């Protein structure tokens, strides 16, 4: 199976001629930030110093302001404009990654279907997660065609209930918040005909600007004047979790500046904070560590895959179970901060996982009729 990657591309349009492609400039800016000098950045990218310097000068002229501060004997630093361009690129990549991954998955699927003898296609609709990204990579290496679409937890479960996918992915907080979270998912869960597959446990908490200059130590601190917050999109499992936590702590979300924002991935929340546009967000530890943010753990949650009992015997699902229990997957997932895959690949009934899950409306109605008789 082909593996396709789709990347966003910047074009700078000016009055001086044809559009200027910016990917090479952005790569150079990132290399300068890492190396601390232009010569080291040029070596890393495999280009000449003259070419790198010419690109910096030409781009600075096009933008109307310099991109680099340079002085003899001192490290090169990006100007404010250079920093803004670099962080804008990181935010765009973080924000669009799940959308572009889904589009790439659709294209891979269409190519597979165009073959004279296409194999089975496994449709997965799931909340975005780093362990899930890793699982998809393993499936592709096993030549299993995967049509992966990132959805909020509720939408993913609704999609499975409507037979629009074979596997859904959703996450539920452990402990006292689990019953409240399940109320959002209960109508799509079928205890008699569906089975859960453990994928991972992960830590969710408050992401903060490096060194935490606003001294945020709790959810209540998010309401303080001057603290800018960035949220996840409405309907996402993380936003549901945050709402439950705020309710438990007696925190009024209307007092949180930026609460009504809606980023679609944990990485985009982290990138938003790291680029200086917000002071705090809420999400998984993995994303916070990738952008070198501070992180205050608040709750641990379980991320499940779920499918019909009949689907468990399908070759693609059998392969998923083999991957999740393999030493290779566990070793790779072990490098993801805040994620534990010790139980990955084990099966669990819905009733065993969620004993407090309310009975279906039909069961409750039947029980009530029996009481009346």
C-alpha cells in the first residue's frame, strides 16, 4: 500500500514578479534557530553559505523587514518577523496535520480501490491521539489499507453506530469523572454487540508557557485577568473533560479569556501557546512536551478503540491486536511522553469497563412496565 503525505505550502505574492515559494526559507529559519548561526544551518540543509545568505536577504527584502540579526562573534538570532514566520508555520502544521492526514488517507484508499483486485479497507473514525497515529503507521507497514478520519469522540461513536466505520476511537477519564463523561457517549454504546480494545492511558492537564510566567497552578487560575487561554473544539472529548473538571471545581468558564476558541488537535493547542498567542491550554502531556511547555497533570484517561463483536474476527482487526501487543509497538509508544500502552491490545467488555453505564432506554422502559404490572 502506498503511503501519501500532504504538506501545506506557503507562497509569497509580491509586485516584483512570480510568487516566491517559502518552504526552503522556513526550513532555513528553523535550522538557524537550532544551530545558532547561518553557517551551521547551511551545513545542516546541505546548501552553500552564499545560497543561504542570499535567501535570507532576498526574503527580507520581499517582506520589507530583516529576518535575521547577525553580528561578528555572536550567535545569529531570528528577528521578531523571523520568529513570527517560523511559529506561524508550526501552528499551521499542527492545526492542519489531522485534516491533511485524513485527506491523504482518503487518497490512499481511492488509489487502492482503483486496483483490479483491491483488498479490504479498514475504516477508523477516532479522536486524535498520538498512540493512534503510531498504530496507523504500523498498519501501513503491514500493507493494510486504512481510511482514518479524525473525529471528536462523540462523532466517532455515532459514526460506528451508523455503520460508517469499522472501528471508532474515544477517551474517557478514569475515576470519579467517568460516570459523567459516559453520559455523553452512552446512547452510542452497545454492550451486547460491541467490544472495547485497550489502546493507551494518557495524562491530560494544563499546558503552560515555558517557566509559567503567569504563575498558573490550577484551573481556577485560568480566570485571572491577563491569562489567555486556548481551548479545544466543541464536541471533542478533551473539551467535554475540561467542562466536567471546571464544574467539579466550581470554575465559571465564562470568566476564562479565550474559552470560546476551538483548536482541533492537542498539538495545535500546544503550538498556539508556544508561539506566544496564549498563556495556557488544556490537553495531553505528549503535545506539551513536544513544544517544551510546562505541564500540570490533572487527570488520567483511557483511550479505547471499539468495534462490533463480529469485526473482531476480521483479518485487519486481528492484525491490530497483534500490533498493539507487539514489543515493537510498545517500545515505540514508550517514547511518547505521558502515554502508557501496558494494556494495549487487551479486550474488555463495555459492562466491565463501565459498570455504571445506564441501561438502554428500551431496557429501562421494559423494567418500568414490569413494575407497573
